[in-house]
């Protein structure tokens, strides 16, 4: 039986995809602008053109609220400028223990990620993570760091740095699942099918990546010609009710994965010479699906 190389259907599932040249240049410019802005604030403070004592907790809170408003309106370019001031201006560095300051750091990382400035986003996320697992923003920052890593494509380096800020044994289950999926993806992208499967099979049902992990386990089984195993993995995703959030984690990305899974099931049935089943599976993909 020939390997099912087409079973992945060209899907990314949060995969590392090279950005277009124009987008990459824009992201690099944003990264460099952020670094330059930090140096600017420091230089102004050294020349005593910014007095640290001119800042106040009230001013910081007002600035963060403005940044939050822009962020929630998807005005990320404007939001990152406001949030940079909150996080980097010497006027507010004495308030870095306040919840509002921590919130500004996290939102700034999110705005930078949305702008494609992944190096800068990672820098702020790593700063949050280095405060330890007890920090209230550790969990959200860990998830966002995994998203940044999947976009950035250098998964091995990201895994090493995540393990450096928090050993796997001290992670809460949610963060541990995030790391397991990232490790599986790194091995999968390296075509180490057995290695990736060992990580994917450990991803828990409450993880946001559970469906992704099961899907890729199915792809691995199909490529190895284990069609029954592949079908079982795919069915575990596709036949779950839309509202069954207690079976495993269901969010917006689940519905895209489910559509891809129906297509994969159709391909498996086709390879197994079960045309009626293949037709049934293909027919399950909604008409309004991008797939």
C-alpha cells in the first residue's frame, strides 16, 4: 500500500508557515522600532529629560486603559505605542509590581504578536514567565508563547527556552499540555513520526491542542498504512458533538480541524476501497467551510 502523503491536505493546524516577504519586513520593522523606543526612553532618562518621579499609579492605570481600548478594537499599531510607554517609560518602572503594569506587558506582547513582531513579543512573554509559575499571568503568557513559537518556526529553540524558565515537572497541567504539543510538533516537522506520536498521545483532553494532536496522530498512522488506527483517531474528533465541551476542549479552531478531519476520513476510506464511506465522509464537510 502506497503511503498517504496527501492525507495532511496541505494543512497548517497552527503550523509554521513562512510569512510573505512584505509581512516579514513589516514585522522586522516593528521589532526594531520597539527596541529603538526602549533605547529612546532610557536615553531620555539618562539625560534627565524624563523624571521618574513624574509618573503615578493613576497615570499608569489611565494609560493602560487606553491601550486596552485600542487593543480590544484591534488597533494593534496604536495599542503597542501606548503600551510601550506604560511598560518602558522610566516614569512607570517603580510600579512594575502593579497588576496594571503586568497587564500592559501581556497586552503589549499580544499586540506585537498580531503585528508579526514575534521577537519582541517573545521578549515580553519571557519576562513574564521568568517571574515563575505563581505569577497570575504565567499561564496566559505560556499559551501565547507557544502560539508565537508555532508562528516563528524555530520550535527547538522555543522549547529549550520554555524549559529554561520553568522545568516541565513544576508546570500546571494546562502549560504541560502546551509544551507536550509543541514538542510533538517539533518532532513532527522533523519527520520523526514515532517521536512526535509519543508526545501527541500525552496531550490531555482538556488541552486546546487535543484535537490537533489527535488529527496529527491520525495523519502519522495513515502515512504508515495503518488505516484502521488512522480512522479511529479521526473519528475521535469528527464524531464529537459541537456542544460537547466536556468530552475534550472545544473552541473556534476545533471546527476547522473537524472539517479537515472529515476530509481525511474520506481519503482513508477511499484508500481502503470503501467508496460509499468516502462519499459519506466528504459530504459531512459543511458547504460554508473553507475546506
